[in-house]
C-alpha cells in the first residue's frame, strides 16, 4: 500500500518510550483530518490471500502522511461505518471471506461487555462452563425446525488427523443440541433443576453477506442455557434474561432498545417464543441486539431430556437459551458515532479520559509532563480508565482529532499556563467545539475526581437521551398499510396494530423490505384494529428494515 | 446407567431453596464413601451417541444411593484421576471422541487462572484481541517445520454453507500463521514495534490418545504473540513470559515447576528456542505445563513480516509466542490430589471455605443457620470465596466427605454448642483428621477473617512445600546412562550432564520411554561430563517419562 498508518495501538497506548526531538506545535485550528488508511471495505473480500505491499522501501512511510477525512455519516452510512472501524482500529478482515480480526481497541469494548454481563449472570444464578464446538451432524437433525433454520449456514469438518471422518462434524452455530445431549445425562430428578449455565464462546455461521461485527462467519458471544421443572419457570427465566439485556443496553451502552416478542415468522429455529431487544441505528435501520428464547419442550423432547418430578412421574424439562454477541459492538458504533468518528459511552469505553499535554518550548515540557502524570495517577487511583498521549511526534491538534475519532468520552488538556494556575481544561467528546470545553478545572485531586466522574455520567446520560430522542422522532404510529408503507419509505420505523397472519407479514416484507421487529412489551391501551385486515388486534407491532 | 448421581452443582452451590423435612444426623465416623457415579473412563469413547438410561422411572434415583469409593491414588493413578474428575464434576466427555465438556466447577478453576494471567499480561504490556479460528490451508504450509509438526493433527473444514470450499480451512491448532498474516499488514515501521498481543481461544488438535484436561481434541488456552525489532528483545520477551508462568505455578497453583529450555528435538514446530515449565505429577510423570517460544525470524520470513528500521532498511521482525491451557487444571489435580479426592490450592479454589451447619434437634436449627449465614457474610465481605451447605437432605458426615473430595481447602463447622459459645471449628483439607482440626475459633468478625486468611495462606504454602519435597526426593542425579536407566525404571526423574546429539536422545526415548524435559535454567556449577558420551558438557538435562 505505502499508505500512511496511524501509529500502532500498542505504541500509543503504552508508556512513552518515544519522547524524541521536535517540540510539538499547537495548531489554532484543526479539522477531522486523519492519516490515510486503506478503507476497510476494499480489503480481502475473497479467500485469496494477497501479499500486502511493503511501502516505498525507504523508511518514509510515517513521514509521507496524507490526510484523509472519514466519509461523512450522512453521505454514506455504510462507508462511514467501515471507515470508523478501520481508522479507530476496532477490527480488520481475516484472510477467509467474512471473517474478522477483532483488534485490541474493539476487543476491549467486548471485554467491558463481558465484565458487566458475567456479574449479572452470576447474580441471577448462572454458572459458566464450556461445551465442545464440534457437534455430530446427527444432533442438528433431531429438532425439525432447528435443522431447517441452521443447515444452510453450517461449516462442516469432514477430515480429522488426515482421515475422512465417519460422521461429519458441525462447527457449532449455536449449542442447544449439544447442551441437551449433556443435560440429558446430568438431569435425573427435580432436585437437579433448575440447571442454569452460560458459556462464552465462538460460533460459526456461513453467512453470505457479511459486515464487520454485525454479521461475520465466526463471532464471539455468550449463550445461556437453562432447564426448569415447569413451563412457568422457563418463561420467567426467558423474561428475566431479556430484562438483563435491556438494562445493559440502556444503562451501559446508552442504547434505548425496544424490548418485545418476535412474530412467529421471526422466532428462533427451535424456540416456542423469542424475546428480543431491537435498537435503532444511526441510519434508522433496526439491529436485533440480543435475544432470549423460551424453548418450551422442543429440545427436551427431541433429546429425551427428562426428570422425575416430586410425584415420581417422568417429565420433559422446560428450557431457555439467550445470547448477545460481538454484534453489540457494531450496535454501539452505529448508535452513537458521528462525522468525527466513534463515540463511546463512558461505561464501556476502554479509555474514558485522554490526557493531552501541550507545550511549545522545551523548558515548558517537563512541568507539563509532570503535572499530566500526576493527574493521570489521581484519576487512575479513582478507578477511571485514563491514558496520556505524551508523544512529541504528533501535534496536540492531531491528537485531539485522533482521540475524538477513537470516541474517547473526555479529553483533558494541560498546558504551561494550566500548570502555573493548578488547573486544566476538559472537553466533552459529545459536545463539539467551545460548548463542550470547560477551562480552569482545579487539579486538586478530590475535586478533580468528582468533576471527572460527574462529567462521565453526564456524557453517559446525554448519549442515552440523544439516542432516545432520535429513536422516538423516527417511529411513526400507523393505522393502515398505506401509512406503514409511507413510514418505511421515509426510512422510519412503523408501529401499528397487527393481528394478520404469516402470509401478510411476508407480503409486507416483499413489498417494503420491512419485517416485524417485535411486538413491544410496552403497548398502548385501548381497542386496536389490525392495520392490514381491519380485524381487532391485541397488540401493536413494530416494522422496520433491519440489519 | 440408572446409577446414582451427586446433586447437580447448581443446586448445591446456590442458595438453599431446599430446606426440607428430615433433620440431619451427625455420624461419628465417616470414610470416603461417595454416591456411585459412572466412571469417567467408561463414557462415550466412540462418536456413537448413546441415549442415556433414565433411572428406574420411579423417582427413586436419589434415594437409592450406593456408596462408592474413589479408586485409591496409589492403586491406579489413572483410574483415580478419572474418578476425581467425574465425582468432583470437573468435566465430562463430549459426544465427539476426545472432546470434553468443562463443567462449572472445573471451569471456575480455569477462570481463576484467567483472572490472574490477564492482569499479568496487561502489566507486561500486552493487549487482548481475537483472530479468526479458520486458517487457509496454504498458510500452514508456509513454515516448513510448522507444517511438518502440525499437519497430522489438523481438523479440516471442507464444506461451508452447503458447498464444497475451494480451499480447505484449518481449524486453528495454534495461530502463528494467521497472526503473521495480519502482523504483515499492521507492521510497517520500527515505530509499530514491539507489537504485543494475546488471545484467549479454543484450539483443535486431532490427538489420538486423549485424557481429560491433559490432551483433548479441543482445548482452551491463551496464546501470546509478539513482534520485535531485535533478536535481543524477542529473547527477553520469551524469557519474561516463561517467568510469568513460573511465578504463577509457584505462587498460585503451588506447583514447583522446573523451568528450562527444550532440547532441539522437543522444540515447538517453527520455533528457534522453546522454554518450558515442567511439573512433576503425583505419579512422577512430567507434565509440560506451559511454553514460551522464541520464534526468531522463522515466521516473519515465511510471511514477509517486515519493518523499516531507523536507518530506512527493511528487516524481518523477531517474534515470540507463549501459551498455557486448560491442561493446567489437570496438572493441579495430579499434583495435589490424594485418596480423598481433589485438593485445591486456596488461591485457585472456586470455593475456599465451606460452612457446614450441624444440628440434631429441630429447635437447634434456626440458631445454627443464623450463625452460619452471619459467618458467611463476614467472610464474603472480606473477599473470601465461601459457601454454606445447609441442605438437610445430607448428613454433615456426607458433606464433610463431599467437600473434601471437591478439594475445598477449609471447612467450618458450626453446631449448637458453638453458637452458644460464639465459636466455630475449622478443618484443613490438607491435614486429615484431628490434626487438621481446630476447635473454639472465635466468631468475632475481625478475628475470624484474620484467622481464616492465615489458614488459607498456610494451606497454600504447605501444598507448595509438600510438592517441592515430593519433587526433590524424586529427582536423581545421574552421571552415566546406566544410572539414568535405573532412575527412570524406578519411576523417577534423572538429572545429568548432556551434550550428546539428537540420535542419542532418541535412543534414550526408545530404550527408557523418557525424554529430555528441559535443560533447567538452574544449573550446578563446575565442569561436567556428558552421561552418554563422556565428552564435556555445558549443562545438565532432566529426563523423565511424561504426559
């Protein structure tokens, strides 16, 4: 390529071994100009492995910088999304079509999700464990709708240790079948119930249209699996877990998802009921961000997962499964990001505060760096995720743009005058320009910590509020099919009463491209008439185009 | 089977919803008698899926308990190992030959390892990330000795989405090849170095002889991968990481590993040098418990991973990789376990303290349970991993055996007399009978917390000391091949000077079954003569039979 690269994450985010010659210069004006990077979308979309070019061979790679502007979000949402992922170094394409390498900055967001979820799962009585990823092909065939749903997407291992296998193995697309095979061996009596487990794992689905984070051949997720003695308990569990996901979305990811029930057509292959959280992305498409399935006895009947109840009767267990995946990272990017790049909710941001020391003269440098380090230590000790970028190979202006593009919620600037006055400057990523900038914040540790925590909370709430307003102004209540078509044509979500059948649902999809995202749990009161048939309807449904 | 099962972990380890009728009775005497469980070794060793039997269909599964004694360790080490894994519910066989389901109690040990390692990896400058598990077959062929080492063990995906693939895909056995493919795209200048990453992942190796945790078709591990500008830095990194592993083994797992360098024959396929930690199991076989490889420029040359140095010259990067896996859990079992079952080092134990409330009469129960809960809360608040087993379906004696078998380091007993005197009884898992039992410990929170922490440290040190003594008394210094053969025949490790060639090394293996485990870093001083050739030797090597 020979194109110019941002410094590797490791060199930026680790301690400063690279303080070199030229003093940094503070530019008065800076726009979103970033070093050119080959756009994500242009990279290895086939399985061919292309040897990357090697620059000009003269060691001038870094010096030959070209500026590059991220495609504006409003101009081309998809190009913007891929640009952000590439420039912020969230992910890269793997050598096999449709696979993705999750880079450290992207993976750290996933780790923040894991950390939160792990606590919630344990609080709600689940234990982590691990099932093998190879599943005998015959397992997949046992549950009729499951095999129908998954067989087109399977990756199959047919050779092991140099020999053709007698039975081909499925690389797990999801684990209900192998889980039930094991549950059948572990569950005997009602005393063994409920059995509530979770695993963090990779899964493989041979998708034809892929998109980083949103839909990849292999992705990371957690899958919870539970077995219960009664239908009621399973239903309660399925609802409990969609509730955990909903709270996570609102409180951590600042994404105002709409939780509800899937239509029969959109229900998970093998489930009795699927609950979902649906998020509105910046282009107003819906993203299914998490699901919780009440599996009824579908898998327990297929696998003979039975228990002896208190009366000595053999019964099939009632089950649930529920999952969120690295797709959620894509949801965060597409909910909050803007023309300047990524914008991360503070509670999931790998770096919550970036400190940029600013000096013009060499004799100012030491003082500024000392003050910056001490601020860093203060914040770190208070549990805030903070980094300094004290490299002098980049101007402060370049750094401002860079960390804005990386979505760091708060920036602290410390210059020579700040050092003398014992103050610093704080800028909010979500409020551009002077409006989001406050001068003269005291460096006094306890005051500073309180101020920063407060600001982080403000950014967190403001992201949720902004996304909620955006969502609400883009949902139209409709009472006829014409109104629905109109809403979808405008790129909005349509919400209207629905009691029509699967066929009418398919018709809507064919004619408008929209599907029923869910029957939301929150329903308007009063009598309703189906927008399609005019018959009475119990519920409104939300229709939207989706990822 | 119809055989009897221990209660599921979830029901034992979660809160007590199951306080029922019959008061528990305290038996004066208890031996290691546990409910019969189908031995691990008898289970699904083929890929055939056998529908499990369903008990007697009369709900009497739990009531029909038979007692079963874990095979004594001294009698049959392998049978003991499998019995412990089955009875302690650490793991179970998966449906595909050689695969393993890691059950919650076993997985929690792995999580404790992860938690420690993650902190150390980050402290030493590494970031977590994730690479796809599917690797184009052509990648594996690029590094000559790598393909030779791994090709017999590969699982191949040949079908995806219903179609035969143009290029078959390898399910990663390790990731050096795909890592280098990506590094080649990310590394351009010396400023991008060092690049230091780690991933937690599953890997697949088509092993013929499998054993739970020790060698399975699929296992979990972390693999670190780094790229450096100089050979010296890579060597330093490889040494740093074997050092991290060594400290972990000693300080957390209480395993006195011997760290050293592998012989050329035993070096990782593709590495220049392999460093290893070798642990002595209870049967005196060696277990390779972790490795750190200096890869030199082997992979960077194969994949063209180059950077432009400070003088503008293109250079190949110098690399390392290093890994520990779920095999370590097997190492912990086989190092510390005894005839009573598992024995876990407190720092890795999922449950550090088990509280067993004891009452005879119904009117004693409430007081005992209240005191037990309050002790539990006290310890929990101090960061100690503590559980109560207040179920009244089992006798205290049964529970004593059960948690001894599960390897819980400390047991607290609280009876009616303890409640009146405000004291309790503490027993150490590692010191059987009365010797390990202390009466009259005060329930006063700060005193109790200090006492328990102290005891946990004592158990931790004592396990390390015991294992170190065992190790040292089973290594023989040898100065001739006859002495070596004698040591190996006695089941011991032989340590002696070695400067002979690969051929002599193979001869030793053929004739004694022992291999060079390592040239230990700690070397005796003074001149040495090769035990095989009589030529002068720089180093002693350790020979042993191994897993």
